C-alpha cells in the first residue's frame, strides 16, 4: 500500500495547479490518489472563482466528502438545499443526484472513493455546464 500524508492545516489553494473541470464552472487539482485498493481513493481541491459558479445536478459512482476551506456554497442533494460554510463538512453518497453552487469565491477539499481526477471527463457524469445556462 502506498503511504502518503496530508496535513489539513497546510492545505492552501495553489492557483498555478488549477485545471478546468469538465461539465462545470469549477477548476481543480488532485492532492493524493491511491489506486492500490479495489476503489481508487483520492483527495483534491475544487475551486469556484465567483459567486454563481458551480456544478450542475449530476451523479457518479463513489461517495465523497466536501470540506469548505474558503467561502460558502449551497449543496443540493435530491431536493434538499444546505448552505455549507467554512469549516463545515458535507457527505454525498454514491449515485445520489447533487449539485454545488458557490455563493462567493469558494475552495473545497474533496475526499472520495472511486475517485476521478479533477480534469477527468468521467468525474461529473450526467452533469451540464452552468456557463451554458447563463
């Protein structure tokens, strides 16, 4: 098994590493990916530059946890809307329809199983671009 460590308090947004994410207004990059087990585990950064940026309703394999490290967002899961602020954590189960909408510049730490790289076209299956709707 590959051993990697990451101190949450040392995570800072590195804008030089940002790559556009498919089917969204988000940008992101991977911090850790471990493919040694039956499911690919990963930790990454997702960045929404402006209020109104986000990820449309989508589903995918693998559950993930969102940790807001900067800003604030609205997470919609099924029909439930929850405001998630700095320091708060939100869990999204596998195959559950969900969306994320930033209400200000926002940085998320995303921890997931069956993880897809930040720039993978498979990361947001079933999603659509918010840019196309503005």
